[in-house]
């Protein structure tokens, strides 16, 4: 299994490939990202993890963040199959009851449109949860842990991508959250610019404060009315992966 250094190095290599594809030198590209050239060099060499803020900026340039992190799919989102679209999943703010209804519970609503009828029957019988940021395949589901039966119909799962929540949540771990939106300070699954993240969230007047557990990453603030931020719900279960 890939170790942390090689993981960072591979992401850095893809970041460099994107830069070269766009015909930027390091000086111009770092200026475009609003960072120092030395920082970009560390990201590309794999000596430092690419921060979430940089991933967000790249997503605005139509970069496929799943490609950047995992190497799967195409470099640009328009060239790949659209993932996590609103017909399959919709994160909401808990203050909007109409959007609340669009959060799918368990059973066949988690299956993709091209799923076979037999799969719907199986899923109705064993209560599966869709992993919302995995490749869009009908088998990307997990069974609800017995400890979370009280949350049936109110759970989704994500795969943690990156080391920003270590040591609490390891890279590639499975995280289950409820679908109740913001419920006070705590650890949440959020979505910003179509990127799913696990973060700690607290609030101050007019702003959410978003933090990583890994102290190498800076916290940042998002205005409570910013439509780019969607808060899914509180983390309820973590299945950590250890190397």
C-alpha cells in the first residue's frame, strides 16, 4: 500500500503535470494561486501536502480534484463522467426544509439510475449507504453499522482523501455522517465547490470557522451565506485505515 510520502509525491507530480499542460512556469503559476514559489515547489516535489485551499482554487479552473488526488479519471472535469450530481445527491443547509427532503435515505434511492432491479431488492433488504465521493458504480455502498441503526435513512458515507484530519481520521478511511446540517460545533462532512471534506466547524457572527485536525493546515472562514459551502451533517462513525 502506498506510503504517505509517495502519496504526496504522486499528487505533486499531477499538480506539476497540470501546470505544464497549461504552459505555466513555477513563478507564474504560484502567483496565480496566490502562494510563494517555494511553497509550490514543495507541493510539486511531494515534500508538503497540497492544502485544501489550493484544491479549491484548482477546482474553479475546472480541474478534476479526484484526478489530482487519486490519478483516476481525466484531468479536467468536463472530460470525465460527471460525479456527485444533484440527481444522485444534494447536500443542504438544515435551515432549508425543502432541500432537506432531497437528502436521500437508505434503500433504492441510493442506487444509480443504471442499477439492475435485483440490486434494488438486495439493497432494500440489507440497508446500505452510498459512498458519495467514490467512483460512480452501483457497488460503492456500505452496510449501516449496528451502532447506528437509530440513524437509518439519515446517513451517507465519504472516503477521506488526504492527511488533513490526521491523527483522528487517516487517509482513505470511511466516514459516515448524518444528514441534519449544522448542529453546533463539531466534526462535519462538508462540500465546497464539489469537493467533499471532513472538517471541524464552529461559528462566529456571520462566519463558519473551518479547521483541520492536522496542525500543518491553516483554518479558514466562510461566510454563512456563501452558497459554495454546503454542510451535510455531523460525523457519526469512522472506519480508519492504517498502513
